[in-house]
C-alpha cells in the first residue's frame, strides 16, 4: 500500500476532492483525520472509510479560526500519534464573486479567509507536527486559475488561489532540508455538487466547457489520484511543484472543434 503506516489530515474532507482523497488514502493504508466544517458530511466520509475496512476519525473545524486549526492538528497527534501528510484542501467559491469592479468587499474577505488564510493556518500549525514526525508532505489545493485568468470573472477566488501557489513555493524552499515537501495541486474545474449548482445555467456551464480540450470537467477521484502521488513516497523528489491536473486547459490556446 502506498500510504501504509502514514497519518493524513485532509481539510474539506466531507465532499468533493477532499472526500474522494480521504477514501483513497485510507484504501492505500493511511489513517485519516477527516476535517470539515459540516459534521454530517465529514462523518459520512468517515463512515464510508470504516465500512470499507479503513481507519479514520472526524474533526469539525473552521479553517479560518486559529483555535480550530490548532485543535485539528492536535487531534491527529493525539489519536494516531503523529502526522505525515497535511492536505490543505478546504475552499469555497462564492456565487457573488465576479469582476473586480463588482465584487463586494465582504465576498473578497470571506473567500480570501477560507481559501488562503485557511491554508496559511493549516501550514502554521501542521508543519510543526510534520517536523515532530521527522518530515512529511504538504499538499495545498490551488487551481489552474493561479496560472491564468478565468474565462468568467471570479476575482476573489483567482486571487486566493494565486496566493496559495506563492505560499506553497515559499514553504517548499524553507523546509526542504527538514524533510518536508510542499506542493500545490492545481485542478481544473471538477464535477462536484458545488460546481453543478454554480453552473446550473447551461450557457454558463458551456462557457467553461468550451475551454477544456478533453471536453468535460474532472471527476473528484481523478484529482484524488494526483493527491495520492504527492502524499506518497513516490514523489520524494517533488517539491515546490505546480502539479496541474486540468485536462489540458493551461496548454491550450484554441480548443479543438
């Protein structure tokens, strides 16, 4: 198993990429701390892992709150004795996030707090636990929009993910000689309930799809497979990487007919 004897903490583990990653990590031998602000969603992930014979525990945390983030890391060490993989995955996309001219400051603050401050706090309190374990892997969920502008304006989300990418590089350099790797996972649009709700308008959905060379959105389990590689020892020399899983979006100028 690729994560045998490792302990992984995954924020946003109640749905989407986080949920699929938690289940996959557990199948690969990890003991998983599933963190989510929604207890029902997080507990469902844990129940699925346990039903499949894996080991997991749920911890409710708001990643924008220092005391919650400190406590989730303490939960991992208290429950399983160590922390080897820190997957800062929790994030939001606000429906009122649009042009820089129109986006309300309230929306900007909320998105930056969850998507960027949440990763900062996760690293601030999670990396010391990795150091106590002798090293480990940090995976921060950024986005392909950290590398290029969005086809549809979403200024707060795009800025937050660009910040995650820059933060990850800084951490990768600082802790490289302490046996800690930090990498930014940059998915394209992923077929999740949140995306389905945001793109319920067929025209809006098509405006996204037309830019994807493979002609479809990613499945959450496809992104989880990339996270598994970054969590495992197979990626032992991968550090500070921009790990893009976007179906070719960032490679394309014009998409095929």
